[in-house]
């Protein structure tokens, strides 16, 4: 695969001091797709595409399902979450748009000292953070409702604060509207509408590694996990490129709203629905991390070019690799 010098330099950094790298890069350029896998010796290898846990790249999928229901009149982006979750006290609640843009006012994670202690004990028993999914089993539906009841927000603009909880509430609402729950609704949507054969909510068995070169199992999810809409996705780089194509080719018109500016983010990006929209380039992008795995997906909204990167190590420079390749495709 012909890569820009900047990208090759970033890949050099990835391989430095690491002995078990499995790196997959997918590029969509001028309507043509190329995917290459590099093993531990950095040579190109063949075989079946690897299915990576792609972590928070799940969020754009959750936003896509939400956009579908908005286009069908089943959801309203400006309606408060209390319009779809019954049993909450009468007061202000953020809109679905604010949930999808991380401007709801909800914190990054829904943890307290009481709920963190069992996780820390389990983490130590199972071998460390990369081995242990901190979102498995907490919060459950009852605990989600408790957080929503006890978190009193004001009717005011909130700054961008990346929130797995807020995105998961959005996914929960989409699951309720579907009548199936999020897990089944998303897997049906991926199969029937997105038509991605190797993408799913659930678990896979690729071996990852931590910074000490220790092998790590995949984070495990359960069907009832409330945080699943924020990070329980698995996919191949080929499928992520196909998803990128669906987002810009007009075949699913409702996906366009996901790439429009819907809220603030930071100095370099605006917020679409889950996507980050780079201010310097017409690129929508998202990073995913799930324990010892990292992934990145970027889409040039003007020409349809796209880049997908998957790596079986945690805390690595996946974003830098992705952007380095994307800049070469502009």
C-alpha cells in the first residue's frame, strides 16, 4: 500500500518496542477500496479480514440509527429525553440533539465511589484495566433511571464534555422506539440497512496487548449493558469503509444530518451527530478504544475518500496514523 511519508513515520512509532502488532489499514480513494494487513514483522499478510473491537466508533452507528428514526418521524432531535423515557420527575432534561453532541451536561462517566469499588476489585482479579470492561454490568436500567432522576441539569448551554452515558441514553431511547431494545435493533439495522456482513454489537476474540506486552482478552459485553451504545461495536476495516461510503453516497439520505454542524466541540472540531467535524478539512471522524484495541475512521465529505485503521494495542497513535493518511487523500 502506498502511504504518505508522514503516515509511514507514525507507523514506525507504532511498531517501535512492540512485538505483536496486528495493524489493518483500509483506504477508499476515488471510488476504489484497498485494505492491507500488517503483521508483527510489518510484512503485508493475507487471509480473512480481522474483526476488531472498535470501541467508540459505535457512537456514529448509534447516531445513524437515531437519524433513521428522526427521518421516519419516530424521534425528534429537539425533544427532551423525558419525552421518550417515562417515570422521570417533571423538570428540565436535555434534548436528543444535546445527547448526540456531548453537550447535555452529563458527566464523562456515570461513576461514584460506591460503584467504582466493585469495578476496581474485579479489575485487579482479571488482570488490569485493559482486560476488564468498566462498563459491563453498570449501570443497569434501574441505575440509569436513578442517575437521570438524581442529576439535575439547568436549561442552559453546556460545553462539550465527552459522555459515554449521554450517548448510551440516546441508544437506549432508540432501542425503546424500535420495540426490540438497542442490542437487537442495532444488529438488525447493521445487517438489513447498512448491509455490513462483519459488523455487530457483541464480542469477538482477537488478542490484544497492553503497554507491557501482556496479552489481553477482549472486553466482554452483555446484552443488557446500558453503555453498549457507546462502545460495544466490532467491525472489519472493509466494513468501516463501506459504512463510510453509505454516509456520503446519498443511498441513505438521513445520514447527511449526522455530518451537519449540530453543536460545539473544541478548537479544532465542531460536533455532528456523534461525529467530530474537522474545521480545517471537510472530514468527519471518530476514534474508538476498547481496552487493548484502537481504531479510527475518517470520511472526506466532499470527495468520499475514507480511511479506517485498526490496531490490537491500547494507548497508541491511531489518530495520528489516520489523519496522516487522510491528509494525503485531500
